[in-house]
C-alpha cells in the first residue's frame, strides 16, 4: 500500500496561483496608477499647450478684428468725405445732371448700403419726374380741349364740358404742386440717418451715454418736408445707460445743426433711464428755404433748463454730422428743370 503523503504539489500550485493572482492584481493597480499619472501629465501638457495657443490666438484674433474694424471705419470716412465734396452735384436743379450723378454713384459707391441709397435716390428722381411729366402733359391736353371747345360756334359749345376740363386742370395742378414739393425733400443729405438706433458713445470710455430710436417729425418719420418754417412736434424713444457717468446729473438735448443752443431737453437723470422711454418735444424751424439737420447730444447740467447751453460745450460748432437724427427741408421747389432724365 503506498505511503499516504501530502500532495505538496497541489498545495504549492494553489499558493503559487494565489500569489500570482496577487502579483497580477498589484501589477494592474500599478499599471492603472501609472496610466493615471501619464494621463494627468498629458492633460496638464495639453492644458499648457491649449492655454498657450489661446493666449497667443486671442490677441491675434482681437487684433485682426480691430484691424478690420479700422479699415471699415476709414472706408466709411472716405466715402462720406467723397459724398460731401460732390454733394452739390446731387442737388442740381437740372434733373438730368442730378439723375446722372445718382446713377453713377449707384454703380461705383464703396458700400452696398451707399449704393442702395443712391439707387433709391435715382429711382425717386425719375419716378417724381415721370409723374410730373404725366401731369404736365395732361394739363396741356386739357387746355387744348378747352381751346378746341371754345373755338366752336357759340351754339355748338359744351360749356359744361369746358367747366369739367377746368376743374380737372385744377385737380391736376394741385397734384403737380405736391409732386414738385417732393423734389424739395430730395435735397435732404443722403447721409441722413438710416440706422435704426442712434448711439451717443461715452468719449474716452468703453460704454455709451444714450440711445435714440424711432424719431418721428410731425408723424412722418425722420425726414420732413415743409412748405414754410414754423414750430413742429417730434416724438422719439430714448434710453440712457451710462455706467461711466458716475454720480453726475445727465441730460439728452436736441436742436438744429449749427445753432448756438439746444432747443429741447428730452431727458434728465442719473446713470440710467431704466430702459426705453418715450419723449415728445417741439422744434422751431427757420422760415428760410433750406435743409435743417436735427441733432442730439449729452449734457451734464444741474437742470434741463441749464442744459440748453451745453450745445457747443467741447464742440465748437455744436454736434457734428454723426449726431444727426433727422432732417427737415423747408421747400423752395418752384423752379424745376423740365429736362427729362434718361
């Protein structure tokens, strides 16, 4: 009978397996820790690289944006200077010259916005002239019919028809005057405000002082044609939001370009108006025929009454063209060219 001895091989094998498993587990733990360390190092490295890229790219992007913005500003300044230099051509009484100049700029102006304005201006000239020509020829024809009717023998004349012709002429002449008056409105500068919102920036700062929108002169928008001067009413919406104004008392004043003082103080308060507010005010428009630009600016007086004198503070001639919010034209459009644009 064989000796019964312990199976040490089996025991050793189990122990070895257990030890091997323990070693494998520890190795896995070490591998995981090593992987975590390497991963963290990689993440840290990526953070450093990414941060470096961001730190490098952000100023580059900002610089690029600022350069593009500066180019755009210079382009607009150049275009406005060009338009001012040649504005007289656009205001010629000779409609043929006026039409041709507008047609030229509708093609070559620097920006889409400016080209669109000139295109609209050109089309308006032609539309008004076409209507004027239609009415003029109609009146001439009616007068010929009157002459023809009155040239008949007394018993053959239709005096009721003659009177009807005369009434028709009266109506057409009234329409013709309205059309001619519209030419006065075309004398308004083409750089008249078209932006939805006018913004007065805080000079030397990063914020704004106030915004204006929806100006309405006698309920006719921001461009108004008058047969004669006088007092007009205007409405506008305003928002004052000047966080850089500190504890100063602020006002928004409105008046005419080149005037010695403002005509209206439409808001007074501290930093904020707490959102948009409506305002109503009156403006006295001179009797002389011409174009009068309505402009706005800030003031920092103790009261609205004192703010009128701020019109030329730090601005020798008052608010500049960039502060124009509307245009009033006192028309003298009674001598218009009969030359047809073509």
